[in-house]
C-alpha cells in the first residue's frame, strides 16, 4: 500500500493516477473534498482517503498505519511574502513530521519530491547536477531555502535507518489548474502577455515526473538524489512554443532588471489596494532573469529505458487540453 501526501496537488494527482492504473492500493491525505477535475473521477473512487495534513501528526499516524511506501509530494510553492510563514511550516516542519512518523511506523521506503530549487542557484548561473552543494545566494528564493531545509530532514531520516530517495524536478509543465502553480505560464501566454525575460531554466512534463516517481518507488535505490529535467530552455523559447500551441501572438517585448523592478513595485501597490495576489514579486523576478542549466544524465544512466517527453510535444499536448476548455479559461 502506497501513501501519498499532496495527492490533490498538480503533481500528486498525476502520481495517484499512475499508481491506480498500475494496480497499487493507494491511500492519500487531503484537507477538503475538492478533487482536481483534470483527473478522471474513476481514479479518485479507488483512493482511500485520510482527512488531515502533514502538520497534523495524529492524521499522519493514522495514514501511515500499514503503509509500505510513502511518497511525500505535499509542499507550498510561493514567491509571495505573506505566504512565507505557512510555506516554511508545511515544507520544513511538514517534512520533518513525515520523516519522523515514517521511522516510527517502520515504513519501508520514502520517495521525497523536492525541487531543483533545493540545489540552490548562484548569481552567475551555470550548469547544475546532483553534486552541486548548497550556497547562500541572493538569487535563492525562500521557497528554495524551505525545500533545502526539508531535504535536511530526509537526509537525517536516512542516517537514522530510513530507506529514502530524493527527486529534484525542474519547473513542471502540463495540464492542470492554470490559475496556480507553473500551469499559470499557459494562462499568461493565452491571455496575450507581451513580455519575456532573458532567463534560462529547466522544464519537465508532469507525466514524466510521475513515471520517474513510480520507477524510484519500485526500485531499491536509496541515499541518493536525482534531477528530473527534460531540457533547459530560455523563457522566450518556452513562451513562443506555448503561444504557437494556442495560435496566439508570440511575446515581443524583452524585459530588463530595471523594468522588472518597476513592475514588482506596481504589482505590490496593486495587490495592496485590490487584495489580489501579485503576478510578480522580487523573488519571482530574480528567477525570471537567472540562467541555469540543469543536467539529467544521472537518471538516464540509472534507467536506460526511461526517456523524457520532448518539451515541444509536452507543450503541444497541454495547449490542446487547455484549449479544449475542460477547465474554464476565464480568469
């Protein structure tokens, strides 16, 4: 029996779908009855639900009873200042709770979903692989710091006898709630956003991440980390490809750090008066101009039969689903 945290999130929902398709008994923790509509209802009917969350130790204890494997996908991703306290609680304290309970319940195996952000960025960018050591840097977001600290609890669990592996996906692309998470990239381009940044980043299909998670769950690989990244693209290329997928005009105005700074201030003022979340913050702006290449050699050598979906194909597939209007395209 597999327990998954964060099962109603973007990535977690795809992991659950794959586990159900492969015939696993799946148990998942949830805080509400709202389930992602991009996954067929028949999948959710086969999931054993436990009410609670990773900050509720009692619900975690109930959820892990009899679990063979735990896939820890619950996390808060935000670059907004007011979310930081909760983000650190969920990402760091929540992971500590999962690790501690897994040790207490003698769970056989833990697959921890981290992020390439946890490897840290440097001001000069460059290439990043699994050997990169964390460095304090102004370009590291609070999300990155929270995921790095979360990983420390997993490494602690490993030192205490827990069999675990850490997976570090890059920015995940696919069909989901385009009002939130990385899916919002599709919404912005669809709505005719004209600006692009000079940044370079890694991207990967959500289906590939789910497949990799199950591969590592079924393996006996432990005490290691693996980057999950299909390719590294300039943000301009990503936005152009999405625009082409929707039949929209490509972004044509290049931003500069100065313009981004002004935009951040305007968004901050707008958010103050409207109560809406800012579309851009200082942290997200820094990521948008950074240039980092993420390598994927390790997973490809470890699983020779595994390959990543080309980003062009992944984006085309997602655009087709968004365009079909299964999930409303209205703001």
